[in-house]
C-alpha cells in the first residue's frame, strides 16, 4: 500500500513533465525582455563613475569650444536590451575607433538614465551631423522590440530636463538626419517621435540642423584608426 501510494505520487508528478519546456521558455523570455516590461523607478541619472565608464581617449581631453545643441537625436543601440553603456562604450572605442562613447545619454528599459559623453564636446552619433545634435540612445533593438509607454515617458522627462539647459528646438530620429542610410532608431520607436516632440513643444525632424559640421579643432576619432569611416548602406544603429 505504502509503495503503491508513492508510485501514484510519482505518476502525478510525471504528468507535469510536458509543461517543463514551457516553463523554461517563460524563464528565458522573462530574462530576455525583463528590462522592457518591469516598472520604472524614479528618474535618476547614473554618473559615468557609477556605471564604471572607461576614461575618454586622451585626445578628447581638450574639448572643442562649447556649442549650442538645438536638436535631440534619438537612437536605439541595436544591441540586446541588457547591454548597456559599458558594452556600447566598448564597441564605440575599441571596435569603431571613437574617442569615447558616442552618445550623450543612454536610457535603459527600466528608465534609468546613464551619463554618456561630456556635453562640452561633439557627440559621435550621426555621421557628419554631430554639430548641434545631442544624442540619446535607448538600449535595445527597436526593429524587434516596442518601447513601453513608461520608457517613452522617461525619455520625455530627460529631454524636458535638457531643455532647461540647452536651446533645443527640434527632436528627430537618427534616420531623419540620414534618410536611407540607417534603420535607427527602429521601426517601433521612430513613429512615436513626432507625438513626443509635439508634447514637448519641439518641432520634429531634421529641420534644425544648421549645415555642414565645422572642421573640428580637435579630433573626434582616433586619427590613426580608419574604423570610424562610414560604412556603406543602411546601418542598424
Ligand atoms: Zn542611431
């Protein structure tokens, strides 16, 4: 009788076996997409020291004269949503030859904002359009993912904060400045930007760009590294 009861229990457990792969899949999906579905915390800007930024290349130590930023350019990282400022900075400095992370701010799926490149120097985020443009990147690939309303709200909060310190007039997606040359900031993020600009009282698009980037007085990429040369065709980021 005793053994029979145990056998019965094991049989009961065995009937749950078919759902184990589904549970496993759920765990993997939660891990993969958690940054975009978890609730946002309060607005916070995480400093470079706090996220463990690498110092900029010494060639960036003499920033160009302070310029006026009039356009916010929104990007996606085109990387996994859990790959953050450290991974982006590494890719920019060690794979693409930039002198520092190219963006001025990085925003993750939980609404945390990471300080990026010093605002006293050009970013390196829109080829030949870095003068006057302030770069914000959302972690993740928004060709595949859709940003949450909360995440877009946090982006709005950040731009509103920046409007207190910079005479911003326009908000654009990366692809608006380089039509046909990039997919950034992704099919699911770009269409949200006109409404976002309107809510902020900004004009949408590339109309604020003032013309060719002036010749830099200091290098923005390592002089000896050709990796920063533009790649042909549409790029994902
Ligand atoms: Zn971009």
